[in-house]
């Protein structure tokens, strides 16, 4: 009798103990290429927060350099060795979709009920030609014209350029060859950075609405490229621009060697460090009278990879791109939410510089999308290099 009672008690104790032992969380790997301190800290904080909010899923975020990450996607498409969640530069995504790197999550996204909150431009980069969706935009940015107000005032202007003709006039007027000051600076390096910087000029100088990846040789695109080629030929822009990254263009602007530059909001922190007393403003990229204001989207997408733990990955993917978390990303890394329900204008109402970018974002166009975007981009930046270096005349 005592033995039976003892056995029953031991069994009950064992069952109670077993019920308190939690199953190990599901491990979800994420690859990213954020290499700047604010971006890395933001992602680390978000992963830590998500892991602390629940016990079922544990996210492991791993840094892989952008170049190596792109190579790993290509290799992984064949070997099957991919993370659960991958980050990708928005214009490159369709090319990796075509390789079979990412899962089609159209049904899940449509059931989610929040897909219509994403701006068309950023979301278009997550789709294949049939409109199926493979991921979500994580953050967005765009380009605008930064103007050194002191140099403009010294040249007789109390405002930023309002039109393409006025912009050309100001570029010439602010050039001071004797002091190595150019009217305009931009990145024209032979990489995706160069393509990013040239596209607004191809799309806005004449009838910008008609220029896309299908007719990049339209008259408006040719005229836009020739305008920049003329700047170099006339000494209004340095010939060295073909070697400059976006950060290099910022250095020229910060040092007072360029009156204006085209760049993105991620350069604000650099300007704050390099030229804390610089008086500058931000305007839309100038357009011709018969054109439209144009800008180009940058930013990263996040997607679920083939062979991943889709259910667990889906939970984190929709959490990190939710309204609340998207707004946090905006503030943490100086980017803009791709979601229309995040009021970026309100967020930056007391910040005229960021407010201008926020105004531009909803109508900014994606690079591509196209499954052969890398080849298209190479053709664009190669043509840019040839024209700006004087090798060809359009």
C-alpha cells in the first residue's frame, strides 16, 4: 500500500516537473549587411526585444558583408544553404527571386491584412513579374538636392533652385575655380551607388514620367546625362566624380568645395560631424518645365528564404515591419518608413531637412524592378562614366 502510494506520488511529481520544462525555442537565422553603427545597434536592439517578448522563437542575426551576402544567395540557391530570413538591397531582390532564393508568401501577406499599407514604390521591389510577393520593405530612403546656403547667398541667391534652368544658372554662378569650389558634386562611381545617383537626372530633366528600365535611352534620359556631362566639361563639377562614392560627395560638400550635391539623408550624420556649423537646405531634384520631380528609392527588403522555417520566420518578419517597429527604425537610423500609416511628415514636422525627404518618398520610384537589374545597372553606370569622363559625347 505504502509502495503504491509512493509510486503514485513520484509519478505525479515527475509529471508536474515535466510540465514546467519549456520546449527549446525555434531558432531562426537572419543575414544582414548593416555595417554602420546606428544600423547595427538598431537591429541588435530589435532582435533582443523580440526574443524577450516571447519564448517560442529565438532570432539569430548575423552580419555578412553586402558583397559576400549576394554571393551566398547565389550559391545558396543551388546548395540550399540559406538563412531563414535574408536582407537584400531593394533593386537586387527580383534577380534573387528569379534564382529561387526567396519563398512566395503572397497568400500569407494577403491574409495578414496590412499589405495595402505599404507604398507602391517600395513594395514593387518585392514582387516578381506576375505580381507575387516574396518579402516586405524594411526601410526606405530617397535622394534630394542639398544646397550650401552661404555659397548660394555669396553668388546672389537667397533661395534654393526652383527649376532646372535656375539650377544650371546657380551651378555656374557658384563655381569658383580659383578656390577649387565647384557648383555641384555627386557620386558617379562605377557601382550601384553611381546608378542610384544618376537616375533622378535621367527621369526628371525632361518628361520624366516616361523613363523607366524599358526605355532608359529616351530623349529625356539622354538630355539628363548630357546636362551632367556639360557640367564636367565646363568645369562646374569635378572630373573626379567618377571615382567618388556617396560619402566622398558628402566630404566635398561638407568642406565647402561644392555648393550643391545630390545625396540621401543617411549623410546627415556625416555632415553633422564634418561641418557642424554648415548652413544648408534640402530641395527636390530640379526639373524641366515639361518634366516631373523625380527621386529614386533606396532601402532594404527582408524576405523568407527557400527551405526556411516559414511559420516562425513569418512571425518575426511581420513584427519587424509592423507599424510600430517600422516607426522605430525611421527614428533610429534616419530612414523613412515604407508604410503609409506611419506619419513621417508628423514625425519630422520640426525637422525641415528630413521633412523634405519625407515629402518626396511617396512618389519616389524604385530602381527596376527587373530580374536582370544588375546588368541594367551596369549599363547605366558605365554610360555615366563614359559621358562624365569625356570618352563619348551624346
